[in-house]
C-alpha cells in the first residue's frame, strides 16, 4: 500500500513540476487531461487506497433493528448531526467521554454521522445513560417552560437545543430507541 | 419580455441573469442566517414548526450560500470575463440563459426538499439524488458553453483566469459525482450509499474539501486574477508565479480531505498525508498572495477614496487580504495535530468557513459585481448605498469573526480542562471532564449574543447591496423601455 502511495505521489509531483517548467502547459489541450489526471491520482490515493484497508469488527459495531433504523432516519432528517458529534478521539480533550471510537464501530452506518461541531455534547455513548422518559421530556422541549417543570428529568435550563414536539408518537419512540442504541 | 430575459440572445444577458439571480438567493440566505443566529439566543424563536427547525434551516443556509449566491455570482462573472479574455462572444448566450433558468429551478427544488427534511445527511452533500442530477446537467451545459468559447478564441495565449475556469469545470463534475453517493435511493433518507461508516466519512470529506477549492476557490481566484490588474491598473506582477500557484494548487489541495477527521477513527497514515499536504498549501497560497500584494502595491490608499472608480477595488483589496488570512489558518491552525486537538469541533472551524466564503470570496464577487453591473446594464450603481454596504458588512464581519474565533478558545479550553483521578483499587489514572457540557453552552451565551449583533450588521449591509443591485437593474430596464 505504501509503495502504491509513494508511486502516486511521485506521479503527481512529476505532473506538477512538468506543468510549471513547460510554459505552454496551460494550453487547452494539455490543461484538461493534466488537470483530470491530477485529481484521479489524488482520488486513488486518498479515497480508494484507504477504503481497501480491512476494518476489524468491534463490540460496538452492531447492526440496527428496524425501529432503530427508523429513529436513525429521523436523526438524519432533523439535522442532529450539525450540533452533535459521534466520535471520541484518543486525546486529552476527549478523555472521560467513554471508550475511544474505532473504525469498526461504524460498520453499519449509512450514512456516517461522525459530525463536525460540538455545540451539543458527544453522543457516542449516550445509550443507557438516561431513562426513556428523560429523552421524551428533553426532546419535546429541552428547557423547563412552566414552574412545575423545574427539576423534571430531561428539562435542562440553559440548553439551546431545538424542541422536537412536532414529531409523531411513533417517530419519537423510534428516535429514542436509536439514541439508546448508541453505546 | 421573454420570461424576464431568460431566453434572450443579447450579449452579456446570461451574465446579467446569473448575477441578478444570485443576489436574490443571497437575500434569502442571509435572512435564514439571521434566524439561525437568533435561535442560538432564543431557541424557542420560530420553534415547534418542523421546517423552521434549526436542523432544517442550517443546510438551507449553507447550501443556499454555496450553490445559490456564490456559485451563481461566480458563474455570472465568469460568463462576463470569458468573452473578454478570448476575444469572441460567448458561444451561445441562449444556452447560458437556459442554464441560468435550470440553475434557479434546481435551487428552488433544493430549498423545498431541504425544508421538507429530504436530505442525504452528509455535510455539503445534503441534496437528494434528483437534485444532484439537475445540478450535474447545469454544470455540463456550462462546461460545454465555456469550452466551446475557449476553443474558438481569437486570443492565442490563455490568461491565468481562463486556466482556473477550465480547471474548475473539469474538476467539479468529477468531485461532485464521486462525493454525492449517486447509488443512494431517491429520497436520501436512510439510503445506502456504496460504502458505510468511516469510508463514507472519508469520501464525504474528500468531496466536501475539494469542492471548496476546486469549484469556489478556482472560480474565485480566476475572478480575482482578472480584476486585480483591471482594478488596480497595474500589470500583473508575475505570470511565472501564477503558473506555480496553479499547478501546485492542483497537486496539493486534492490530498487534504482527511484533515477534517484528524484523530478520528480513520487510518493514521492518511491523516499524516493530509496534514503534510495541508502545510504544503502555503506554496500555492503565497504564489497568489505575493502576486496580489505586489500588484496592488501603491494602491491601498484607494481604500479611503470615495468614488465610483475606487468602489470595486475596495472590496477586492479586503477580499484579497481575507483570502490570505483564511489560507494561513489552514496550514497553521487547522491541520497540525496538536492545535487541531484543541480547535476541532469548535467554532474556530465555523469562523474559518465564514472567513473564506464571506470574507474572501463574497468580497471578491461583490467587487466584481460592482464593476460588471454598471457596464452590462449601462447604468451606474448608487455610490451612497454601496458605501453603507461596505461599512456595515466590513464592521459586522469583523465583529462576527472576532467573536466566533474567541468563543472557540473558550470551547477548546473548557473541553480540555480535566480533573485527574487515581483509582486506588486498580492503580489506574483517570481523566474526568472538569465541566459538564451544558456549562460550556451556558458560558457561550454572551458570545452567541455578540455573534447575533455582528450577523445583523452584516445582514443589513448585504440587504443594502441586494437593494442597490436590483434597483440598478430596475432603473436600467425602465431606461431601456424608454429608448424603445
């Protein structure tokens, strides 16, 4: 694999240097194939080569049930991924968030939901942390709205999560089933 | 009126239609942006309605800004520049106008489907399959039109802007097809792409990263390289430097995708490769930036001149400087592992994205529009409104970016703060987060408020720009009718 990678880098370097030294490289006939070749080399080395690596299975990488899959669709549809990550890194910043994520954990994830922003907390190990009722309260409206809701499980003052009270009962159940499956 | 000129054969009509459409989408996108900024402070604002939920509006904001405002204005300005650099008319104005119509159709469909919750759920690749196909169609029509024009050119030597345009049109369809899971089901919801999990993430970021430079960056740089000598009235400092910049960009940039997943569960060697090439990006960036500073030398005082001639240059100078800043962020603060560990997942990345798209490329495109529009419509824009636009937009942007970047330092600091615990039974040392995540959210409240203030200033500035452009077009249309 590393040999292939080095050869591909070498090929791209030659193309690049050739482009720079051959002043007429930017005529239409040379520009188009040169540009295409460059991107195909990069695609082979940074997208195709790594995906040929074998991914060892892990205890966390389990297939989802029908209900959990429906919940996952709702997670995707409501854009939860924009504020919640699902990956724990092997560094001090992520220490104490749970076991470090392995490639095998995501074997059944179509599409991936790794996330890019941590406006809300990481959800890799959310399952089993709270009761179903906590999630139901939290998802309906994360903040206490009326005095009697103060201190209710799942009502978190200061949370800025959107309220998902428009989800149907079935959708809510499925979403909670999915969240509880994140262990 | 033939469909508001969407079937016109007049010179520059395609450029005009693309530019006018782009500013209308810009107005929509910034209003959505303001709603999002308000939701950070008052999460119950416009709440409990599915299509006004944060998770539905955010992809509309991102994709609308990228494929609506930036892409359409980029294409409009490109269609103005290409005939001037080739010495011939655009191969088919009518095809250009048809592309513009289809592009608007594509954006309309995409806005409706995203609000209805139809999404592939992968960042920058949210569009569902039918919409992907519509965009591909638009891209191929555009490619055909521009390539035909370039191939029949009278000007033998291709200027650097044309290389970037041709490059963008060659690269983008390939990147888009690879990155968009063309094997998914039609609704995108829970559809199975060809690969799962970490491989899907790698593909997603290979696409997301490359689209930014190879489509937005290349068109933006092409526009920048055309207007830099035109507006500063200096000759381009070095053509050899631009050659180095072009080919090294084509080489280095496309290997960087994995730096979005540093310390992630993907292969470590791929991360290292991405980091090395990210740092190498200083070469193409310095080629552009050195050319920029050398060409703009002696013209910086025009930033403070109040005239129609100096107006576009002001925007171009700020855009060029923002390009320098955002491109330095990549190799210096985003890619190296130790710094990335601190800033990953924080608002630093949001700030970086806005500095690139709002600071660099929007400023460059606004400069170009202030130059192109009066020439295409033969009507001057309002200088008064344009000055308000410049002041409000620049002030708002600086507030917004300053607060976003400083809030990222708070986030990274609070996340990294740990309490060390010693387990006497097992002898293990444990790290526990010193603050709960909700405390991080609470401590960011003042920042969210300041971000909203900066955003509102920008939105008012941008709406001034939109009104200015549309008012100029309205005046031009009235004048044309009077002439007939």
